[in-house]
C-alpha cells in the first residue's frame, strides 16, 4: 500500500528543480512573462523559479540610466507573476556568485539580451564545484516592445507626436 | 461520514464569489498589483477574479491617447498576475452592461481613478435585476508612480534630463 511517507522516496528520481532567472524588469511587458514562463518550464513539473531583480544602482551601471520604477516595486511586481515562486533583490556589486552559492540552482536561464550574465555565470561554473545547466531563452513579442528600453523610446516618440 | 459528494451542500453557505475589476493596465505597476490583490480579497476565500482589460480604442477615447502596449499583450500580462483568474478584452463601445450580464459578478471593484465606471455600473444596477456589491479600492504606492500616465510623464522627464 502506498503510504504518504513513502512518496518522497518513490518520486526521488524527479526531485524539485530550482531555476534561477534575473533581470531589471523595469516596465514589465509580455516578453518578460514569456521569458519567465519558459524559464520555469525548463525545470519540469514542480520546478521552483527564483528571480533576482537587479538593484537600482546595478541597472544604472549596466544600462547607463536609472530605472523608472524603484527596486522594491520592481521586485514586488515580479513576485506577483504566476510563474515566479520568489523574487529577491540582487547585490549592489553586480556579483552573481553569492546568489548561486546560496540558491544552488539546477538551471540558470539566460534571456536573449543577457550575454553579460552568461559570461559571468560560466566563469563562476569553473571557479566553484556546483553542477548547474545554462539554458538560453529566445526573444518574444514584436521587436519594438520586447524590452523596457524600447518601450521607453516608444513613449518618448508618442509624446513628441502630440 | 462526510462524503465528497456532500461537500457542495455543506459548504453551500459560502459559495465562490466572482469579483469583477477593470482597467487599461498599459504599463503594469505596483499600484495595479495591490488593486487586484484587494479586489480578489474582497470576495473572500476561493473568490474568482475576472478582469476586463480595456480595448485600444476604448483607452484612446477615455484618455485621449493610444496605449503604449497593444490590447492582446496588456491582456496576457494581466492574466499572468497571481490574483487574476481570467483576463478578458472589453467591448469597443465602452459598455460594461454586457460584461455584467454575462459574468453576473457578486462584487464589482472600483479603483481610485475609476469614478466613470462607478457611475455606469450604478446606472446598470438600476436597469437590470442583478444583485452586486460595489467596493472601492484606495490608492497605493508613491503618488508619482501609481498610474501609467504618471509613469509615461516620468519617462519623458528622464529623457529630457539626459
């Protein structure tokens, strides 16, 4: 007879996977939703998706300008998305190594515009003894609306037309 | 012995409530999340939250300018939010009566900047024989970032500074 206590042993082969994704998520758009859905899917059934939301200072360093929405609100909006189990603020020094050591992800999802993260993650993979898989997630949505920067440019253009 | 078939009778007194909320949701922000969370909470445990996302033409008529994000993507982003059970596109003629007749909501949630919806909903309540409750949901977040129009203005200002 199957006992509830024996289930972890029975399903042991397919243990819950942790997927790690990250980003600025300044103006949340359809491309973000698809990125996070695909990231979660990559971990199979019952995967846990943890998202690192970049701090305001990190966004400014990386993109050259401040985010429109402050970090606490960007984090809260990301955590309110269905595929996301947990959203955490990143580290101000941009290093992802502490996050990886702490979360021990099985999979790290890299978006189409995140090659800088991939390089850093690969370096970390060589430095530390942790077995994780890197997956690439493609671009979604019409090309004019799949990034917060493009949405910002569109808003400025619309303003200039009026 | 409690039989699974008898549960609907036992729990009959607290039947699942449908809450209806609506909006443009052009640039999804923290104020939207809190609005939708409070709307859902107003229906109690197991409430179903249905959100009507305004069509592009409706947004243009109401606000005087086109939304930045097209209606299909705005709808998909709203449906990806945890409190939302279903997001539907509205009717182009701005009438909410068909939606109310079809969904028969128990509660209609009105946001702080939606007095035009409240007036229409009250008129409908007099016209049709349906018993629904109107609830008001307050403003959330810092006042400069609790509406898509304000976020648009902030983006234009940031652009002018650079």
